[in-house]
């Protein structure tokens, strides 16, 4: 796969990776000039919060453990009050995309330094993007100031991520890489990094589910998440991400599970229009180097990690009215995609994904 022309803007970010790296958190904050840290997380992540608090030591000013999916602005306002009251100059987010989203929102509003400690594979820590919800409506903004200054990846913190969530979160990451490979605005670096991300994540997920060397598997998966998040930062996402946004926003379907179900279907839909990209996906997953093999290779990986197989399992009934609502929203303003979506094609895709049928 070669690219004829491209423009690339590289984002500035320091990355620290390694088992036990969370112990360096305090040193990383001080390196940026931070002195008073507000630690943010989602509820129920006590071991992660404790590890980050230990790493911060005397720099910890307070903690806020109410981060929520899709960064509701009311939650951000509550955290903002704590940050102001405690005169925080730094936010450290520990957890998945929900915690990192709150860290970004706070950093932007209060001009705080932001150090992210990601513990899922969602990839938000690598991007200049923030999606926020107000009264049930999600708006997304893109701003280089949203990129966390430092990311501390500690694979040991991901050992407790439940296997099922690891699988769907990993497929969520792979979806970033698949869409980057066929993005018209990709570049040679995103191509290399997307393939590295898919390979590392597939290796990591297979290792997590085979009960072999768990520490090595967790390291591979988190490194894969970093690569996949990095391509999400620079290459615009296509139909797959649009369908996930529409289904998540309108029907409240769970984030990573929706990605896991839809990915093979969108790969099959796009394969004829992006053969080189889908061939790369197939090859990277160890399937024959043929664009038509990508969807089944992704489906096999999803089955190997016990990912849900249908949107119906996630609570989407797929009534004609619901399908029409999704189709209308996608066609109103389609994301850039190698194959221009049409109503019939989208209905077929959604029917197969709803019922868990073979991708077509
Ligand atoms: P999440 O952050 O909500 O985490 C899912 C669950 O896993 C939570 O209950 C969390 O407490 C738990 N968890 C996290 N790490 C754990 C660990 N190591 N051990 C045990 N439990 C753990 O979900 P997510 O899928 O990571 O992120 C989804 C959110 O991120 C969405 O709001 C999505 O829109 C956003 N996102 C944004 C971007 C971006 O670039 N802006 C990219 C990807 C995702």
C-alpha cells in the first residue's frame, strides 16, 4: 500500500510505557511543573486510584471519582468546582476513555496540565478530540490543547480489566486502525502504525484469552492501544465510527461492544472500495492477503474474545423505524468513507449486524 500525497501534523506528547510505570507519576507531573493534582476516575476503580495516588504521593490535592461515559457537562462542572477549591494546577486521569475525557474537559476549561494513565484500549489519551454531552446531545470538538501532555501506560494496571471488556475494548482500538488504513487523509506513518496496532492488539487479545503469559499479553495489547489511538488522532474516521456514534447517541448502545459487533460488517461493506487497506488488515491478522478475507478475520478475532455477535444482544431491536432513523442520520452528513453509503446498502448492513448474520 502506498500513498501518493499527504500532509501530516505531529502532535506533541510524552509517552512513558512499562510495567510499574505508574510509580513515576509524581516525577512526570513535576517534570511539567505541576504541584497540586486533582486525580479523576470513574466510580468503582479503587485499585487504579490507589496506585495513581501512591505514584503521586504528596502532589495529590484531591480526587474526584464520578467520571462518566461521554463526558456529561454537569459532571465536569462538579469536578471543576473541586479543582478550583483545591487550587489544582494538574489533572491526572486514571481509567478508560471516560476518565480521560473528564481530564481533557477540565484541562481545557481550567488550563490545567493533564497527565493521562489509560487502563482500557479506547485510545482517547492520544487524540486532540473531546466528545461531551449536554441534555442527551453529544458534541465533539477538536483542539491540539486537548492532547494530554504526558501519557503513562502501565500494563500492570490493565491486568484487572475484565476479559470481556478487554476483548471489546481491543476491537474498538482495532477499528481506529482499520478506518485509518482506508482514510484518504492517512499517511505512510499512520499506515505503519495502524498495522503495528492491529498486530500487537491481536497478539495481546489472543494471549489474554489463552491464559498463557498474561503479563506479555497485557503489554502487547496496551502497546497496540497506543498505536491505534495515535492513528485515531491524525486520520479522520469513516462509516464505522459514524454508525457507532449514531447507535450510541440515539439508542444508548454500549461503546466498545457496538464497535466490536459492527467492525466486520463495515469491513465487508468497504472491502470492494478499499481493497489495498482491507488486504492489509487481513494479512496483519494472519489471514490470506485478500481484501475479501478481512471481514472473516475480524469476525474470527471477535469470536475468539467472546465479543457479542449482534446488535440485538446489545438491546437494539432493529425495527424498520429504528433502522430508518440510523440511515437518515448517516446520510444527512456522511463521514468520509471509501464507499459512499446508500440507504439500501446501510439497511442490509444493519440487518446483518442486528441479527449477527455473516457480514456481506
Ligand atoms: P470507560 O472509560 O467508561 O470504562 C469502561 C469501564 O471499565 C468503566 O466501568 C471503568 O471503571 C472500567 N475500567 C477501566 N479500566 C479498568 C481496569 N483497568 N480494570 C478494571 N476496570 C476498569 O470506557 P472506554 O471504552 O474506555 O471509553 C469510552 C469513552 O471514551 C466514551 O465516552 C468514548 O466516547 C470515549 N472515547 C473518546 C475518544 C476520543 O478520542 N475523544 C476515543 C475513544 C473513546
